[in-house]
């Protein structure tokens, strides 16, 4: 599909994340110490929006049942049951605009 603009760097402060919908797909964009990362926003456990959870470093925690994922890789870090990793996406920033490759 290509590279899609999902927002401005000024809209996501450090340590925050927000959801962007790209071609019907919900993607979480996170600002970790000034670097931007993107992964699926939908938790692979029961479908919560991960951007409504919390973030600590690169670890995002689902607000529903506490699954932890790395927002850089999409890998599951911690959950009592085996659930799928998230898909991660390449990000580029140009002139303050954040682009996700989907
Ligand atoms: S929906 Fe995310 S941990 Fe259950």
C-alpha cells in the first residue's frame, strides 16, 4: 500500500501514544524519548485498544487484562496465556510529519 501520514510529531509528546486508522486498520503510534514507533493498536487477547492503556519506555500495557507488548517490535513481553505478537510498522518522520509504511 505504501507510506501514509498519520500525524505530526508535535501531537504526540514523549511518553505518549495515539491511535491512527489507516485503510481501516487501527495503528498505535508511540513517542519513546523522541523516537516514534508503530504497531497494531488492537490487543491480540480480546481486542482492546492498546493506545488506551499505558506506556513505560517501549512497553505498552493493555488496559483490559494487562498484556505487555514492545511497541518497537510488537513482541509479546508478558501475559499468562500464549497470545500472538502485534504487527510492527516502519516509521519515518519528515518535516514534523509521521509516516507509517503499511
Ligand atoms: S484485551 Fe488486552 S490483555 Fe485482554
